[in-house]
């Protein structure tokens, strides 16, 4: 994977990844939201909200990594073909020189 695609994938993860200090703030937001709806906040509900965030981050990461794979795979195939062509050219030149 080239560096630009790797950086895009990493940025996608970092943009949605919750840092440890953000968990407490997000938990407080969840509790406030539930109370505003006159509902009891639960640990299970909090886990569901956190799980949804992780799922979104995984989907974004998977898309970026998949794009990088497709671009890199084609590049690798092209590089291999170019290497084989160059080796064949060298072999032909050697044969011409030794005949």
C-alpha cells in the first residue's frame, strides 16, 4: 500500500476513534440523552452506542484499505510485468551479443 493510501486509512480511523478521555464525556452525553427522553440510561445501552461507533470506524477503515489494496495490487502486477519484460530484453541482448 502506498504511503498516501495508508495515511488515508489511518486518518479515517483516527477521525472516528474515541480516545480514552473522550469515553467519559461520551458516556455523560449518553446519560443526558437518555434522561432527556425520560428513559433510564443503562450500561447495555451505552455499550450499544459505543459498539455502533466502532462499527462505523471499521467500515470506513475497511473501505480505505480496500481501495488501497486494489490500487496496490494493480501496481504490483504492472511492476511484475515490467520486470519480466526487462529481463526478457536483457536476455535477448545477451543472446545477440554472444551469437
